[in-house]
């Protein structure tokens, strides 16, 4: 006895023609491919993403997976991650993973991999998860920038900062240097 058809993939509904059409529609609308396919097939976006992962032979990262991994923005410039909507992560064993919420961005895979020192496993996840991870990292960067500015020293600056405290000004031997520093202090 044949088992019932359970998914659009098994039913042959996720055809190359449908994927090509959905790719064009996704590009026109500026929406992730899974959202467009979900609309076309009448299924949930999560199910569409799972179908894409199966069809493209890519592992699917769950929220539980993502929460157990660490972001690895040190391997790629953050601006590039934002532009391509990808998030580099490391799993518990230290393996490099590149998460994307939209397989349309897999076209940049070669470009990204050339910039990486370590081999990476590409994975699909919900587009909302990618947006949340990127937003959280951006907030962290802004918070670090703000804390560096409040402390008077820019974060990551290698330049020597002149001490313009009243004590340092009064300890200087040169009258001219004391005058200039006191003027800068005021």
C-alpha cells in the first residue's frame, strides 16, 4: 500500500519552474524566498523553508541550535553580514557556520568563503532569526561605542590620548605647555 503524499516536495509541487518563478517574485518584492513559496503553496513559511532546505541539501538550524551557538562576527565584517543577511556562528565544537534566512543569498557563497580562513557549513534558518541576530549585534556594537565615548577613549583606538587633567597640567615643567594644556582643558 502506498503511503499518502505528505508534503508539496513529495507531491512534486516544488518544481524547478515554481522555484524560478518564486525567485523572481521574491527579488521583485524584496521578500525572502520561503515567504513567497509559502504564499504560492499555501503553507506556513517554516514549512516552505524546510522544503527549501531539503531541496537545496542544506541543514536547517533551529532556534534551539542558534541559542546554543556563539556568534562569530570576527570572521567577517559586520557591514558585509548585514548586506548579505548572513550570520557567522560557531557551534560547541568550534566549527564555523554561516546562517542565512534566504537561499537567494547563497549566490554570494563563493565571495564569502574566499574571505574566510576556516571552512564553513552553510545553514538555513528563519529570516526573522537572522534579522534578530544582526539587530542584537548592532545594538551591542552601539553600546560599546557609547561606553567608549563616555569613558573618553574611543573603543579600539591605538592612539595615545593626551592627559588634560588639572593635575597633569600643573605638573608639567614648561610654562608654554601648561598654558596650552590649560586652554585645551577649559
